[in-house]
């Protein structure tokens, strides 16, 4: 869920910027005509370099060799450098009176960078080297239980597999602590990265890198922070109940290793970062609520080919009124792991020419998880096609949470009744079984919320200097306690650097988008099924075959990034405000059930 990036094509139009030669003017003498010419150049070259970057990236990821890596790195570098130059140049037009859509394009440019490099070439070079070192330190990160025997070293996939199986507390603790050994070697570099990236952000007029990230949400940075607090307050009561129930069951399983009151040890929730608790479902499964079918078993039994799974996903979107995917999608996408070469199998969606040449790249297996992921990735593709006629700088989602939310919204409509309709299931389970399905979904989506929020809470404070290097690790665990109610298995002093054990920190990828997406998908789902006329409980509603819901969805998708996100939200949901109460509505039956289980039991930590 969290990092199936749509990657290069769209990312480059904004996050990195893709550019070439630009119109130049000296400050003080710029006119509206100069600004228009500048934007025309930016849009043209963004498209040109963006296509080169996407093509190079596609070949690199589907045919990994030293040469394709070199080609992709060059295309990325060209795009990044031009993007940085354009962001800086856009500030020249700050005081020019311009039509609203041109002013918006300049603002998008100005806030497009994730990393601003300082203009001093020596510092810029130092920062590039640090970023490359951090990325490689994480990528090559290994836990070596016996350094004398390299064959015993475990990479992140190995550690993930160990932590996914509940059972022996000591085994889980050792693996958890083992993976976190990747952090300390990155601490020094991270500290210097913060200094240098802040310097670059200041040169662009932002207080620090975190303020630069928050500036792209169409509201003052501080107001945006308050919005996130408000959303979290809405869902927190539900999270507290889920946390309390899971703690109760873990206490039964692990005894005193899990306190009856207080935080849950981070290594016992089935995931390295305790961000997705799906793997402990069997420990907390409600009695007599098994849905009675397994989509994975059905897909495996039918030996459903990858292409059929993709066609099924596509049919959901066409049933809403969207045009079928182009022929090139099926010719150029990668659906199965090739036997003859190395590829990056991590699922992603691509928009290679920024118009029609959309693709997905996945190594599809006949499982329920991949079935859902297909719907997620196609959501990116249908979004990309819906905004293809806008100026290039507007070919992106209303904010970065929206892009990640669309496919997940559709996946919420993959209900048992829908599976019956398309012939994958004979009969839908009766509503008494809903608690099992809702628990499964809550362990994934509700458990994620505080984690999705806290990563950037930590980083924003680090960039702002409110958290100093001497408190990096303490502040990290303070936040994990505050939001997640999770604690490290043993004391973690400043000799550790645990934030770096999460990919997005050393890779410098902003994380708030995933929190927003987790909230928005339920708000979208509630609005769309209402438009479709569904009067059942939210978790049993599907938008399948509703042209009315499709029209509503398309109204928002086709706006791209051309309008502030509250207006895009209104086009779909009828409100300018993000609203997490749709999550409470969706999980209402589970919430009631949790209340019954928790009567007289402690809640909170
Ligand atoms: Zn995605």
C-alpha cells in the first residue's frame, strides 16, 4: 500500500521537475509576457525530459543491467537539475500580476522540490554524495547474526518474513533488533543532510525543508499541520479500541512480554515497523466470523492468468463509464516475472508519454493481495488518462494523497457481493461474518493511520530544529508512543538511530501522502456509493456498474492539479474538507463489536 509508486512519469513532472532550456530574464525587469514564455518553456521541456526519463526508467526496471542503470541515472540527473533550476527561476515572477492558472503553475513549480540543493557547488556536491550513501546504506542494509559467517546475513525480505510469523517472542525480538542495526551508520550523514537541505530550502524562501514540503497543500503550512491533527482526533477513538483489543489478545499469547496496560512491544505486531498488523490476524480473529472463503484459494484453484486478473480490474473501471485501456497498455505492461532477466518486481504504475502510454509493472501471482494491488495501480493509470489534456504542470493529482487513494477506493468496492456478480464466488457470506472481513481490513488500514502520521511529525520537527541530533532517537520513540501506543522491546538510547530503519527516511520520501490517502479513500468510497444509490452498510456497498458514481469520480480526476485540492474534493465528495468520519462509518459494526469485547478492560496506554 505504502510505496507502490506511480514513479517516474508523474513524479518527474513535479517532485523532480523535468526541464531544459528556460527563458531568462533579469530580476526587476520581468513582465507577464516573460512569465508566460517561461511557463511555455517549462511545460514543453518537462514533457520532453519527462518522456526520456520514463522510457529510461522503464527499461532499467524491466531489464536491469549496468548499462540501463547508467542510462536511467543520466535521465534522472538531467530532470532533477532542470527541476531545481526551474524552481529557483520561478521565484523571479513572484511580483508579476498574472492570470490565476499561470500563477498556480508558478506556485506548483516553486513547491515542487522534495530536496533543494544549496547553490554553493561544493555543498551541492556534498549533499548529492550523502543522498547516494544513505540510499545505498539502506538498500544494502543487512542484519548479520554472525559477522564471521556472511552466509547467515539477512536482508530486509528475510527479516520481514521472520516478523510476519507470530510465535516465539525471543526470535521476533532478535530479528527486530537485528534489522535496526542498519540505522546507526546513517546517523552522521542524516544530520548533515538536514543541515544542507535546509540551506537549499532557505535559498528558495522556505523556513526549512519541512516547511517546503507542507507548502504544497494549498494552505499555510501551520494550518495544514492543524488539519492533520483534526483528522487524527476523529479516528483516534477507533484506533484506541483496536489497539486495546489487540493488546489483550497478545497478552494472552505472550504473557508478561505484553503488558495488560501500556504500550504494545513493537516487534510483536507482525511487521518491522508495526505499521500493518495483518499478519497477526489469526491471533485476534473474531470467533464464528470467518468469511468462509479465501479469494487467494479461488484464484489459485482456477489458475487465473495474470492477464485475466488485470482485465477483471479494468472491467471495474469500464463499468463506471471509463474508456477501456489502450492496446499499448497490454502490449507494453509487465504482468509476470520474466524468466530470462532481472527486473524490479515492486508494483508500480507508469504514464510514459503523459497522454496515452500508460502501463503497470507487476509480477502478478494469483493472490487476493495482488488482485487488490491491480486495482490500486490501475487507479493511477485512469487518473493519469483523465488529466491528459491539461497543461503538463497540471498533470498530477489534486494533492499527493489523492493519487494513492483512487485505486484503494475502488478496491473497497471489491465486496463479496461484487465477487458473486463477476462469477468468482458462488454465494456471499451473511452479514454475521462481516466482523472477520472488517477486522482484516482494520489491521491493515486503521492500524496504519498513526504510523502514517508520525514519520513526518518527526521529520518536520527535525528539519525545524525542534528535535536536535542529540534527541533523534528519543524523540522518535516519544512519537511512536504518543501516536501508535507502541514501544521498543528494550531501551533505545542515542547509540541507535531507529528512524533510518524505515526506507522513506534515508530515501527522503515525504510520508504524509499515505496518511491522507488512508483517510481520503474512505471519504471517496462513502460519497461514491451514496451517488450509486447504495443504502446498505458502507462495507457492503460497491460502486460496480454505476455510471453516476463514475461521472462523479471522473469530474475530480479530470481536474488534475489545476485547482486547489479542496475544490477537487468538493467535485467528488460535495465538501471542501477532508473528513475521517467515513472511516468510523465504515468500521461501525467492528467498533460496536470491539466495545462488547472490551467491557471492563483497559483502553489506552
Ligand atoms: Zn500507488
